[in-house]
């Protein structure tokens, strides 16, 4: 299955700033997904990132707050904009393989102070 | 919403088999059962998946009932490193269909 490199692994950011998280896959994949995991909670899908088209956002998530880029079939970025302490979470990217299942990155632990 | 129900937590003695149940009574004919685990805030790790037949790999076995309304993940010889949150997910075999994660089962393997 695909190997996903995600960075940064963690960051501490000031409120009002933005952070861009990068996700690199070692093979071409059509579908990539971004998840958020708030402290003590399960994973929640933010959006689906397709190459060549705008990302599709889940209810409760908007492009202005979480802009996503997908310039090619091996790379995607998620930006957390105008951050507040409520954005402190783990952010995870994942890619769907040919076998149908997902591979996940190791996550970005974001703390907003 | 997640289509599965799992116990919130379980304990297992080291070296014994860990049997993690999952109910998915509304599963459809084209939906697979996937199991993932997440070890202390790392990214979820794939374990195994199946449609209706029992499956086994180097990590675990998956037992699916004949009516497919429930399944059990079996870790045959649990170790301390198997302590994690285990997620049971049902999903159609359609490309692009995302995974919906429930709260999972927190398995604690005790020495």
C-alpha cells in the first residue's frame, strides 16, 4: 500500500495565524482525504481532495477556513486559516489505494495558543 | 453517522487472544467491513477487511457472521504494543467513498 509522509508532525501557532500541512504520497492516487481529530475524539472528515478540481467539504467545514490544494496525484496541502485555540487538533491526510482501503499519514498535532 | 457499534473499552491479558466485537446490523450487501487501529494519536493503521468470508493475515483474523450483521476481530496473541483504539468501519466498495469513523474500542493489553 501507499506510504504517506505528512509534515509538520507538530506545531505550536499563535492565534490569528495560518498553518499549511503537507501530505506527500509515494505513488499516484486519485482520492485523498483530510481528517481532523479533536482531543479525545474520533476522526472527522474535513474534505475530499481530487486532483484537478476543487475539494469537496463536509458539513461544518468551509473552504475559507480550510483551503486545500491538490496540484498533482501525489501531493496535497491543507491550510488551517486564522487559527483559534478551538482549532487545536490532530490533522490527518489519507489516500485511497487500488485495494479500496485507506492509508493514513502520521498526523500533524496542532496547538494554537 | 457511523454504521457500527463497538464497546467503548476492553482489557486483555498479554499473550491471550483479544476478541473485539462489532455490530453492523444495517450493513448492505456491497459493504465491506474494515478494521483499523490507532496507537496513541498516530495515524490509523489498516488491520484487515472482508466482505462475507472470514479473513486472516499476519496481524489478525476477521470473523463475520453468516448474516453479516456482526463481526469479531481477533488478535491471537495480544502484546502490550497492541494497546490502541480499534475502529470497525463498514463501507461500500466504491472508489471515493470515504470512511466514517465511530468512537471505536479502546483496547488495553495488561501485563
